[in-house]
C-alpha cells in the first residue's frame, strides 16, 4: 500500500510551530516547499521514501488573508492533523474515467502550481480532496506531468513505516478505495482519524490519532 502514496497532508493552523514540533519529535528538519499564491498557504516537506512525501501545510505569513477559506480546513483547525492523502498517477484522465465507471467520482481535475525556493516552477493536476465521502480517508489523485516529483529535490527523510485509519463505518469507505485500486487498513472507532508511523532519528514516531504526536 505504501507504494501508492504520493503524499500525506498534515494541515496546521501554525506552520512554523508544526515544523518545529516535527523536528523535535523525529530529529528530522522539514525543508521549505513553497507558497501557494492566492490560497494563503505555504508548505514544508519531508521525504517518506518509496516515492512519497509528507506535506506540512499551513497559513503563509507572507501572504494576505485569502478571499476564500484555506484548503484542508486549515482555518478551522486548533492543532495539526493528518487530514488526507494523495495517490500519484501518470494517467489522471484515464483513472478518473475508470473511477466514475466504477461508481466513485473523485471530482474534476484542477491545474495548480507553486514556486520552489530555488525559483523553479512546479505544475501539477489534481482532484479536490473529498471530505464529504470518507472524511479524508479516500485519497485524492495527483498527476505531476512533466514536472520532476518533489522527492527528486533532495528532501530530508523520515521513512513511512505504516499508514492506517479509523472510521465509525469502514465499509462505507472501502468501495471508493477499491475503485481507485488502493488499500488502507481501517479499524472501527468512534472518530475518524488518519495515522502514520515514520522513522525518526531515534526510532519510530506516530503522527496523528488524538494528539498529533
């Protein structure tokens, strides 16, 4: 399953604070990713191995307040939270058509971009995260096209060891996962959660599931 992960989204109301806490708990210092102009957010990244990465995303202090709510429910968060994840494809339109035929609509693909700290323009297409179906446990889809993947940029590394979730009704989520041909271990619990275990410098560290560490 880990081979399917493009990235995990750790959303936070305080980007600098979340980055500092991640570094403290894991011994790995995230690297600046860039700003999402017009969305009011910026991110920092960590290589998770196997072609995936962790995106820590929060309000960008160098941008004015956006005209619309920030993505991933950032404006409503009190503490950092793993909110959703993405799977990578190099044939987004074909996978969209296949998913819709299978009874799950990931949504219309959107074109996005950001500048890396070295000035390089990164461009990609993705489907919007669907929190109305699966509360973020069903991944959104991303296609990087001809843009080199963020993990090609020599990021600091904390290998992803495990990704799992909880949900009050796991059976309601599994059909969409099956249509997208991805697997996610989901336990029954009162609340929805997405948790990841990563390899820190002193051993495994759990992200998410109650307090975010």
